[in-house]
C-alpha cells in the first residue's frame, strides 16, 4: 500500500518521523509538495505527481502537513485540489474544509463561540479608528495577530493607546485586517493538547520566558497529564472545526479554561519530547484504519 504525505519539506523533523512510521509498517510512503501536482479537467489522470503517480488511484489517504505561505492564487488552487481529491474518493487528513476553518482565526473563533466553547474577546475591523475603539473596549491591554498565521509569528501585545494607533494605521496601509484580542493573563504558560479523533493522545504545558508560549520561539515543553475538563474541551473544539488531528491551545485564566487557537496541521516535536507515546505512529495507524 502507498500513503501520501503532502509536505513542504520531507526532511523536516515531523515529516521524517511520519515517513519512518509508514516505512516501519510496510507502507510505501510518497512525500510530495503542491508544486509536484498536475491537475487535469476532462482528461486522465485527474491529479498526478511529476513522478507519474496517479494520486486518486494510488494514494488512498494523504496526510497534510503545513501548507505554508502562498499567493491568493496558490492557496485557492491548493485547497481546490484537496477538495477535488476528496470528491474523487481520496481520504484527505484533515479534510480541506477543516483546514480552511482552522487557518482563519476569526472564522474558527466564531464557530467555537457558537458552540458555547469559551474563547477570548476579539474584535476584527479594517478601519484603524474602529480598531482603536476596540483597544479601549478590551481594556487597553491587547494582542494583535494576523488573521492567517502560526508559530506566534507577527503577534504583538500592546498596552499603549498611541502605539496601538500607529500599529493599526501601518497594518491598514498594507491592507491587513485588524484582529484585536483581549490579553488574558496566563503567566508564562499555556496548554497544548494533541487531539486524534476523539482522544487527547498527549498534552503539555508550554512554558515561555514571557507571555508568548510557542515552542518554535523558545518555550519549554513540560509533560502534562490533562484533566478530564481539558480533554473534553480540546476534543469538543477539534470536532467543532472538523479536525481529526488538531493541536488545541488552551489558556488557564484563573479557574477558567479558554481555547485560544486550533492548529489543523500541528507540529509535534516539542510534545514528543514529553511523552512515551509515539505520535507519528499513532497518526499513521489512524490513517491506515481509515482505508482498510
């Protein structure tokens, strides 16, 4: 059997471990990038790799690793192809609709809120004057984020109104949407729960040197045995977005738990260092179960 791994870099840590787990199970792993794809209409094969592999006929399941940056044309085409493959019978994990929901922070939070899942107060606008009103409404201590982004890149905490105005005007000048979120005091740590289907298979505290807690930016990964409340919240959040695999980020705001973000293509290098569970093996076993 062949399984696909759509990845920007097959030599990246997570990709290497996933490919290893596939090979250990006698699977012919096929790593590829979007640039390797040729998509046809009214001729066959419908979607083909540059090495000749017929994606629909030869790859019953494909795991999606981070899609990454791209132009509007590229991102739309890439998601169009994933949707097309799904309609043609390929098992795409996560489903492209879940990827679309998770990658858009505003859309994801609205879906979570509508299901009664606690999320930070957030105001999104295009006009810097409205964003400055949001700064005041949210208590003058805010976090500004890109609507699309990951790994904590481009995130800024602002407590000065004049600075906020300057930042909002600069972002608006470059046609960025202004995504303004209340700062929730959480010390220097948060929770990352790794959800696979209906279970949190591993969790950790991410402990930073300041309020930012991304492992990719230097935070320490500390093992955590999640409470039933954490596990239930993480699974509910992942299901709301439609993710079979998800990294759910949860803030501990005093006695309250708040879902901050959901990653539909989570890395797990830091988390793997805190658990004996072979996360790559768990993911590959799940893929196999979907096609057998």
